[in-house]
C-alpha cells in the first residue's frame, strides 16, 4: 500500500471480554466487545526481543509490528515478565 494513507479518529470507551453460557454447550463464549460491538481478535504474543534492554533497536520493533500488520493481526499481547520493549 505504498503511497496510500488513511487517517481515522477512533474512541474506545469500553473493552469487555464476554464469557457467557453458549446454548446447547457446556462451554462459555470468549470474545471481545469494543464500545458494545463484538470484534474478532487475531493476534499473537510478543516477548522481549533480547535479554538485555538495548538488544532490540527501533528497526527490530518496527519489523515485528509490521509483520503483525502483514499477517492481518489486530491484537498483540505484550508479555515481558515485568519488562517491556520501548
């Protein structure tokens, strides 16, 4: 999408994880609602890119996030055991 830009202001007022009984099943639903609208979340976990804080530079982080965009992900869970990438 080189040369194309789309700017849109959005406002997130509420995010809710919905877990409700599913009729005819013993299980529960598991989905997110944003502003009372159900969304499909496709994503992955991100862990620190190195054991030392300065091992990952901006290019590494940009590559990782762009890879998520290229895979059509709309959610990323950041796990760092208390340590987060900049």
